[in-house]
C-alpha cells in the first residue's frame, strides 16, 4: 500500500485513484455512463465555447452570426434552409474530423478484458471509434445519422458522404446549394440530425440502445456491479445520474463512482456504497492507467511516476 501522510490534497488524490483502480479490478461488471464532461476533459469545448477548435471550423459562423459555441448554431433562426444546412454540415464535418481524445483510450485500457457496457448522452460519436457497437448505447442520438424531420418512417441514414459533400459546397455567403439539402426519400420533408430535440426519432435504433443496457443489467444485477459516471452535469440528471443512484441503492452488491471536476455528488444514502471524485476526468483516468499498468510492478516506482505527472501538471499551470 502507499504510505500516506495526513489529509494533504495529493493524498486524497492518491486515495481516489487507488480506490478507482481497486473497484475496477474487483468488479464483475461495469456500467459506464458518460456525458458532456467526458469530451470536455479531452479539451473539446466547442459546443459551449469558442475554443480553438470552434474557431478553426466555425470561426466564419462566429463572425457572421456571433455564435460563441456550437449550441448557439442549433437554435439560431437562419435566413434560409441553405444557411442552416451549411452550419449543420460544417459542425458534423468538425465531429468527423475531430481526433478521438486520450481519455477515451485511457478508459478503454481500464476496461480491457472486463465485462462492461457504456451508455452515453454524447452525440459526438467519439466512443464509436473505441467501443464495439454491441457494448455501446448512445441514448440521445448520434450525429452520424439523419432522420426524417416529420418522422414519417422509422429509419436513420448514415450521413458521412452527405456531410463531406455539403461542407465542400459551402459558398462565401455560408450557404449550400438548394439541391444538396438532405430530403426524406419517402415524404420529401427535410431531414434532421438524429439527436435529441423536438423531432427526435425514438424508433428501432433508439429502442435497441436501451435494450442493450437492460440486457446488461439483467445479466449482472446480482453481481458486483460498478456504476462509473463520467462528466454528467446537473442539467439532465434523469438519463444517467438518477438511474445510477437508484440502481446502486437497490442492487445488493453495487458500487457507484462519479468523476466530475464540478458536479461530483454522492447522495447521503450511498455514503457506504460510493465515491465522488471531484477532479479532472482526463487526469484521473491517466493516473489510474499508470497505476493499473504497474499492478505487478514496483509500487515505489508507480508512486514516483504519479508524482512526476502531478509535478508536470503544476509546471504547466
Ligand atoms: Zn419523411
């Protein structure tokens, strides 16, 4: 075991990493619930801020419309559908081009060889690059797909080719040609990105995402199951956080860990069955991987490596 002095910040920090690794190692099943904070921890804040990635891809839209984050562009009243689709195409293009963040790889290293399932409210499809489809449930949609805006039929359409073609055709007025606007092949209405909104299609694919979660829970509810919550904010607790709290409370061998730099909350009723780690997700996952890798190695060396990483971050800041 690590030797600890009393209650310094870094000791609490070590203890958190140790507990996380210990719970991961001894769980029979792990259900991960990841939300916006997971992508934010990769440095991707373009939905909420005009960060460097936003400027690179959507800087022209910032200049023309004053957007300071991609969400602004979703709800804006554009002068024409051609203008709206230019924005939607550029945003989806950004998401296709955006590299998978390191925390995603770190998480997958921690889950390697384990019995796990991942549910996410993220629509940026970062997870789809590192997780097999049967182990992933995107419960708020996935922006790689379009649906009919009138929901006239239950099908979603993979959009990569359309997105790249539309993006390529955006003109100096930030519009796409009218004939490129994606239309429903059945009723001719405009399509919409398949993401949570007024017209979100909760059809076969949507139900299938929940089927996968329910099957996983059914198979593992009596086992030592770990609910690992990553970056769920307080805006929409009903999708991941509250179900995780209720399940941890009611399942006999369940344990709950939340990692969140802002909103790591542990309800009083779960005080014996959970940990709240109020820290940066990317840091925690990276250090957990370091500790995990050295499972059989020299603990003193592991400790030094962790100290070196912490020192490095202090120097950067
Ligand atoms: Zn239609």
